[in-house]
C-alpha cells in the first residue's frame, strides 16, 4: 500500500499518541509508509507544529544515527485551569460530605476521561524529570498512577496494606498514619522494583502526608530515589506537615458538616507553574 | 487562526482518539477549525479510511440534525493475536512461579502500554454491546477495568473486600470463593451505581469464577444487568465452573511447580472471534 501524506498524518498522529516518551527512528515511519525519509521529515514538521500550536504536546527531534522523534504529551495552561476548576465545582457539591468530614471522590476516580486528563497534567509537569516508575498505594491512587504512567511510558508499582500470595516475597514497613497517629503497615512485592529507580509517588488525597511518607520509607528500603510527589487533592490541616515538596491540583481548606460547606481553592500546581524541577525535589 | 487540511487532520485525529464512543457534531469541528462543514466532511472521510485500512478503529457517521461522528476503537485480528502471543511468552517464564502454583503477574498489570492494548481489545470486542459501566474487584483488576473503560468512555465501579469511610454507605454480599470454598465478603458503595445499568465485569484472573459470581450477585442487588465478562487469564481446573459466558485472552492449563513448567494457550476470545453478541451474554 502506498500512503498519501494525509493518510500518513492521521496514522502517524495515532501512532505517536499511543507511544508517548518513546524514541521512534525516522526509518520506522519510512518503512511503515514506504516513503522517503525526507517526506517523513516534512510530515513530522506538520505534526509537530500542530501539536505545539494547540499546546497538546511536543515533538522532540533527537539527531544522529540513533536519533528519531519523541512525543511528549503536554497540557496547555488554560486547559489545566479548566480541569482544576471543573474538579473544584464537582468536589464542592454538598452531597459529597461524609460523616467525619470526608469527601466522596470515588465517582471522580472512576471517570476514565477525567483521570486521563489529570494523568496528562502531571505527566506534563514531570516530563523533564527522569522518572522510571510511578508508585501509589492501593486502592484509590491506582487510576491516577496508571493515567500518569501511560503518558510517561513507565511502569506502575502498587503498594498494599497487606501481602497477598500472588505478590511473592514482600518488603514491609511500618509508618505513622497522619491525623490519627496510628501505626500502620504497608508492603511492596520485592520483584516490583529494582534498586536505583527514580520514582514519582502519587495519591488521590493527602492530609498530613503519613501515607506518602510511608511510601518514601519504602523507596529507601528498595534503594530507590524520590523523583517527585503528585497529589490530586491536598487538605489543609493544623499541625505538622510530613511532606513538603509536592504538586497538588486542588486544595481543600475546610469541610463544615454542620453548614454543609466545602471550601476549595487551586492547588500549588498553579503557584509552582507545574514546573517542579530536579533541584527542588531531591529531599 | 486559519487551519490547513493537514493541520486539521492531525488535530482531529488527536481529538477523536481522546474522545472514543462520543458523538461529535460536525459543527463542533467546523467551529473549532473555522472551516466549512463540507471541508470537515472530507477530512473525516480521510480519517475514517485511514483508521479502517489499518484496523485501528471505526468512524461511524450518525446522520441528521442531532448527528455527527463517533470514533470506535478497534484492534485488528492480527494485532490481538500478537498481544496474546506476547502475553503468553511473558507468562510462561519460569520465574513467575509462586508457591501454591500461583503466577506472578503484577509487573504485567503495572505496564500501562500493555494494559492499554488489552483494554482496547476488550473494548473492541464489546463495542456493539450497550455498556454503561465496567466493574471489577480491587486491586488487580483495576488497571484492566480502567483501560477498557477509557476506550468505551464509561465509568469504572470498584468492588472492595472491606468497606471504607470514604465510600459512604455500602451494600455488602457474601459469596463462595471458588477453589477454597470459603465464604467471603465484597462491598460496593451505594452511590457507585444507579439501577438499570448494563455492566461489563472484568478481572485479571479467573479460575472457578467465584469472585466473578460474587460481582454478578452484587449486580442483582443494584438491579443492574450483566452486559458481559472479560478476563485476562482463565485457569483450567477440575470440577464445576461457576461462570460460563465470558471472554478470555489467555488460558492457563497447567502449572507444574516441580518441573517448572507453565502451559498456556490462547483464550476463548479466538474461538468466539471476540464477537460476543447481545443474545449470548444475557445469562
């Protein structure tokens, strides 16, 4: 089959979107479409300019014999704002209030289109950091972790509260869960991570940061490095904050069960401009 | 900004891929690109023909005033075969063997690119069924459930082993876990599903089918309907099979801890041609 430019553009866009952060040699496309490398180069220029004009991603060219192109998903600043605003509108609905001042968020975490957007926002924010894996704790962090991981093309590592026979040998640590100051346990399969990996920790909700601190301890046990922390919703609270360097999309200030009010603002993503860099995240 | 055809094709492909199974009016694209509807129609024909030539999806046109186009992700038969073969090669590695004849699969479930492919395979197989939600049980089924859900544009509903304060009121059922014949409990947040929904159940692994049977009981409690069952790996076993109408991608025949052998074949997807239809899945 001989491919026309218009067909190549459609197929190439689809291929690039399904292979983010992967270096694709020009010869791959040249063979796939039975076209000259010069035509492929022109195609890629069109794709690049369109992606970049709309703020939907970067197309990075790596020169040389081992070179090629790499698609880096990004989210335009106004789109991040829209996602956060939408999230705040949804979270501020009174019927989300649960006894104890908790917020029902399960429906949002079960919305794959929303998770996809949020995953892309965080993947975009950490696109320049070297990240080898995304870590979260079961259950609620999993959709976000997978969404980020897909856009960064790295594996997901899931920490559990208890060990399962299907996980093989595990490493277990104790940590102090934040607000309640209870000692809890988390376990991670030994096979799930090699030493020396740079890991982005993520979760749906962070208050004092006990759970995230637990995951940081696990990283040490595995001789891995923290590459960053991304949380969907952080909650303001009295007292000590255990985690200080993180990105959040939304901040929960106050939940008043009596009045039925939920006070939310933008998370620190918007102060930090989503541009946490290497030097700011090596605590 | 005035858009050229080549730019529209790139942007449109990206937009359609991010909004599967969603009806998009032609006027949406016409406004977005400041172009005549006739030009948009021609663009969409190119997109459609390219998607369909490569077996990467269908572009369905809905005529009339309330009409538009809908992108239905599909996977070409040879690509499904390749995914299944790759999965079998990976699963047959001896170091996956765990005590008790279990197989370590956590790394595969943590691979977002593999999950994306598998999600698309099942979304493609059930593209013609009316599906309102994907249900799975925590923890290991979640990545597959989200991957299917994203390609079908429907929410994910997660059943848990225990109730959490963040879930609000829950409905709980007891079920008989297959091989061990133990009574176990599963719970689902009352808010997570409205009655009358058609639900696709999925899980990473099925032996006797006890867990999936439990989810079927939960569907009844919620007055919801079973729309289908999709499992990644089914395991052959002696004795009664509790679930009979499902799609599996891979079948595990025998695990021999002593010899270190793992016998796998293709799942019933390849017999059923991935084409379970409405009439065959209303048990």
